[in-house]
C-alpha cells in the first residue's frame, strides 16, 4: 500500500472542524449542540439573492469565465468604490470562496520555502493552505492580555528573514476581532516597502467594524503593486455555501499568475455568482440590519463571557469572533469532553480549541475561539452551558 | 515591486483557455465563433436538477459539510453500484469540480519532487495542477499514427524512477477519446503493484464509451488501496458550472489527508450539490439521449474531419474529444489567426492547439484538440470553416 505524502501527513487538522465527528455522534444520540465553533451565520441570505435562483432561465449550467462573470466583477467594482477604493472589474478575480483566493495567492506569489509572516492567533486555515503550498509560516504573537492588539512593528521586523516574501493580515481579524488603525497599517506599509514584500490582506469582515473608527483597506495604503486583497461574500451575505470569493490586485503579474491557476480549475461556481451578483445592490438595509444584530450579539456575548468566573475575553472591535481564556489547562480536552460527556437537559456547546490558531507550540492551550453568530437566546443558553460545564469539568 | 514566484512564472497557460482574449475580441467585433476548443456541452442540464433550484426553501445558504452533503454521497454510492462498484458514501468526498479532486489528490498523495507518469497527449490542466503541487510529470507518448492506443507497458516501466509515486490515467481519455480495455488495465495494475504506486484514474467520461466494450473502472482492478478515482458530474449532466466533483478512494489514509485539505477550504458548493443530487436518479432516459447524441456527433464530426484534405483524426472510442493533425506547421499560430484574421460570412472557429497537451516540447505542433459538443448543424458549419480556413491559411 503506497503511503501518503509527508505533506499530507503534516497538514494540520482544522481546529474548527476536527471535532465534528464528536458533535455528529452527540447529535445522533439526540443531544442539541450549540455551535460556537464555526462562523456559519444564522442570518438569512438576502432575499434578492435567493430569489435570483428561482429566476434562472438558462437550461445549461455552463462554466463561467475563469475570472468570474463580468456583471459580478462590475458590481464588486462599484461596491469597492462605495468604500473609496478604485478597483476596475479587470482587477477582480472571482474565486471559489475566500479559501481559494488564499491558496492561489500563495501559489502565485510564493515559492516553496518562502516565508510569510502572520499574526497569531491566526485563522487556522491559512496555516494549512500555506503548508499545502510549501510556504513557511512565521508568526508574531498578539497576546490576550494586550487585547490582541497589533504588536510593535519591531516584532514583525524581527520575524523577517531573507526568505520572507510577504505579510498576511486578517483585517478585521478572525479569530480575535481586532481592527487595525491607519497608523498601524502605515507602520506595516513601511516594512512592506523596506523589504519589498507582498501585503496579503484578508478583508472578508470589512463591513463588521463596531467602533466608530473607519475601516482602512490595504488598497488605500498607496502600495498597489504590493497588495493582494482576499475577499469573500460568504459572511457579508450569510451565504457561506455559495463559495464566492475574490482576489483583488492592482499588480498585473500577480493577476496573470493567478489566472493560470484559475484556468486550470476552469470556473468558479456559476450559481453562487448569480446569488452574489443579486445580493450586492439595493441591500443596504439588509447590511445595516446584520451589522446591528452582530453588534448587539457581541455586546451581549462578550459581557456574558466575562461574567463566568475566570473566563476572560477582550472586547473584539470587528468580525464576529473572539478568543477567550478559560479556567482549564487543556481547552481541547475540555472541548472534546463537552461533546462526549457533558449534557444539561440534553444540550451541550461546541467550541474550537484555540491552540490550533497558534503556530507556536504550547500557545493558547487554555483558550478557545468562539463565533457569536447565533441568535441572542441561543447565545444566552450557550453561555449557561459553558458556565455549568466549566464547573462540572473542574470538579471532576 | 515584489516579483511573482518561480512557480507562478513557470505555470503553463491553459491551451484551452489562453486564446479566450482573442475570441472575446472577435466577438466584440460581432464575429460568431464556433467553439471546438472547450468541452462545454450544449445539451441541457437535467430538468430535475434545474427544478431543484426553484424549490430551495432554506433561507440561509450555509456551508455544507466539508466532505459534501450525505444525500449526494449516498446517491453517488448507488450510482457506482449500477456500474458494479462497491463504494460506501464514506468513501466518497465531494470536491469543487473534478479539478479540485485532482489537486487535492496530488497534494495528499505526493510530495514536491515526486514523479507521476501520465500519457500524452494529456489533459493539460493535470500538468498545471501537478506543477502547482510541485509534482514532476513524466509522460509516455501515445501517437496519432497508432490511433492514440495505450503504448506497451514497457514504455511506462521505462518512465518509472525511484521518485515515481503514481500513474495517472484519464479514462476514457480527454483529449484523445481512447478507452482502455481490461487487459491493458491489468498490465498497468501489475506495474502499480510492482512499484507500489498510486493509480489515479479520472473517470469523468465513464458514461461516454461508444463501442460495445464495457467500461472498466480502476475500482474494479482489486487494488483498492492504490486507487484514487477522480470524478465529476460536469459533463455527465451538462452542468460544468455547478462545480461538483468527487474523489473516491478505499484507502482511509488518502481520504484522511484529503479531508484536511477539504476542511481548510471549508465546503464544496452547496447549490451545485443540490443540483447534482437531483440529477442522479431517474435520469436514465436523459443519459441515454445524451449518449446517443454524442455518438451521432462523433460519427458525423470525425468523418467530416477526415474528409478535409490532409486532416487526420483517429476514431475516438469515448468522451467527446479528438486530437487531429492539420496540414499546418504551427497549429497555435493557425488557431490564433483564425481568431484574429479569418472570417467567412462573419464567422470563425476556435480550437485548442494540441502542443499544450504534450509535456514533451515540440510534440503535437501540427495538432489541435477538438471537442464535439455542439449541435450537428454547428459542427457542420465548423467543419466548413475549418476547410476554408486551412485553404486560405496555406495560400498566405
């Protein structure tokens, strides 16, 4: 029997999804599981997007162009303009979700052995996708005691070696919810120019910034040839399943290399593009309502978390996640136990152990990543379950 | 300005899609382009599949499980059973089109520098996806003068080195339409066992075998741990745009490594899975009609090709492609000229230069790959255009 590759062996399991077999087993027993582990919004997809599916008249669901359908790219161009960003439709490549944008950006811009600097805790899938591409991830640690603020730029500079080719920023941050201000971004810009790096900026959560500070895109930093923006409509339109993301770059060489990969995979999903296109315009009220809902949930959820004895979460400024510390030694063991053993009135809660969001071994062992994308009453119940389970777990 | 990666630079452009900017320009001038370059079937998607979109009642288009929705995997399991293949739903992983199945198979099973042996002419995207994965492609040449028959197994053995980890077969073949019989497959099986290799078998065109020989799947060779089948519903249901493929393996280690990649990209397209699921059952009449239509087109098109002076195409036994030789020195130059210069009554024809389907430099320079997925009357007109354009080109 042939063995799988070392690459395949070394790939980390998703900390968000690796406990799914345990939650599936619990559900088969009839247990109700509150999912704080995954950023799967429960809000509805814009009705205009859903309606578009009912009005498809084409009888053959053919390939779309490899770069995505033009009307979607035109509407995305207009969308970016609303944020003050000048991006032509030809500078937008539609990808199969944001994850494909990430993988293709790595494959096109970086060679095996090249290094990329990221902040940790980090969106875990970056690490898997970087490893798939043979790219070495170096991390700069943001600390919970600092509210996961951007570390001093000197920490980034210390992580840069002669193999460093890029910095990746998730902004606003999944998993910490941190939002970076213009001054912080300008410091990173200086590094990018000094070391001639790419700045990969994942701006999927751009519309979810809860403080009154305006969101600053990497595209507004006036270093167009260095910037690759990774985007997705998944969270914005509660449509994670349509798999529509974007890679935006004003660097024509980057786009040309990405396009070769796009052509090799032929086409992003046609149906998802139809939904996305219909969801972009005339949905300002929808966007506002989602924003207000997430903001209210954040306020409620973070306050509730911090009321549980020895639980601590900083106040995230954006996105819909937080990383919280728990009064346990090994949060992964606790998360497993929640799914296999803990029940209260036939219910339990699922969380993502945060260790998988750090590249540094040993970091985040007592932390979990939480997504607050449930209705307030479900968040309230999840908080109750967390409080009761911590008590029970620590009495064991 | 940071430079793109050597990997990105070296990636080949798709011979199927790289001339698209020229055809787009011709269309903007009002020219009608007959597309023989791409396997984009013109037949309708099964009405049951299209209908399923109209009946979606969910209001949030959420992520599907990373391995695909269970009802689709169950129906695919029943589908394989119709071909005498025992595959459990848990042995089927739904991918974003067949192309993702290919990429993930390479990433999971092969390390950078590992070698894989393929037949050339080869489906060009295998080469791009292999290069993206750092995998070295070695080819065994099938020759037009032999009707692109499988070369002797000794030719495969000669291509095997100590870094060889797998053989990839496209069966029936895109681009040549060759179908391999049981005896040929058993010879490959002996090699697979002798050198402990993977056998990657792309069986997307399984249902399009026009001779009365039964199609033999790699899954029927009784080497379950060696076989990774790559599949897709794109062509079978004329639904290339839904991006639903499958990776099938009875080797649990392969599936576990592939699943880590699947989790990193979160979910295959939900909407496409809904269409695919609705298209599998109760569509035997549909499948029969497609089969008869493609068979009739094949007979008509290949005969017509061979009637053009100095054009030669073997008779393909499966799929809906052929590789034909033309009386030109440089088929790519000819294909470009067709799009930029040749017009007859405001019409021209687009073909894929075959050189991009060979890994060996210089091979296939006077050949083109042709897909016969147009209506008979359009194929007839495309043949007229080809005849007239060859005459005009060779008079230049």
